[in-house]
C-alpha cells in the first residue's frame, strides 16, 4: 500500500510565559492511500492539535511529517498554504461557506487560488455537486439550503481540487441523526471511490463508519484498531 502521510515522533508544545505545555508527546503514525480513519479522544487528548498538524494548519515542535512524499514539518506559512490547497480537502462542523455566493461558487473557490479558468471552475464545481447529489441546488445560496445540504456543498468544495486527503472535523456536529446518516453515507462513497478520508469525531457511532479507529489520550496514541484486519487466535 502507498503511504499518503507518515508521522514520526511528532511533538507539539505551547508556551505560557516560561512554562511549557506539552500537547503532543511523540506521535508516530502512517495512513495509507484510500484508508478511512477516525481520530478520537476526550477533551485535552491532543486530537484537535493533531488534526491541525495533519491539515498543515500548524507545524509540529519536533518530529517529521511526510505528506504525499513531501516533508512539510518545517515549511514556511506560505508554502504550507500552497500544500493545503493542493493536498487537503477540509470539511468543518460549521460548513464555512460564504453567504453571498451560490453553492457552485462556494465549491469553485479553491480553484480560484489554483488559477483555474472560470469556465473550467464552474464545470468542475457542478460535477462535484452532482457527485454529492446536489446538482439541482447549484444556484442556491447557503441561507436557501438546509444544514445537510450546506454540508454537502462543503464536501463538494473539499473534493474539487482532487486532494490527497479529505479531513473532516466533526462533520455531523450540527446535524440531526437522519441527516448525519446521509452525510456519513456520502463519506462512505467518497472512500469507496478511492479517496483517503480522515474523520475527527468524539461520537462513537460516527467513528464506527471508519475502517480504522485511532484513539488519543494525554498526547499519545492509546490504541490503533483496524476493523478490516481479521483477528485470528
């Protein structure tokens, strides 16, 4: 299997004056292409910090992070921004859609930063909206859509750059149970189509959609369980 990300002894500390707060205390982890992984952990476990590092939103204090063959551990902010736009599709709990733009325009946003011509941007945006079952809502703005529909738009936006990883942070946190199931079924299809999905959640029923569950506690990996590997005695 091809590794899409490799973490080697990742550490992260924050400083309050002279006091060091160690959040990640040596995380070593490998995630392969087309895996479906859930990151779990109680408040204070370090999962949000780890998610920020995986998403190139923050840099580790120590250790090495190889993303799709490239060492991003010590990159400058501008280089990290370029990596984020190219390699990572984000899905957030709050959707993070621009209210004045239509669904299609929101989906096309990452392609503007990439320099894709407008005609091709809109073609790709419509293709992604169709992929999440929302092609008939392409001209609607976020306030004209339900929560579940807005999350579908956000997922389409995450897919439009054909990223190496889809990183979803509590993607059903603002949705009711029925809509949550619909959204998780879309993630199932995304993964079965060949994408790598990393899901950050505190909900056991949501984590169980993933094929591998990694649990953090006190800044270290407490357990790493792959449900697709049969256990034999």
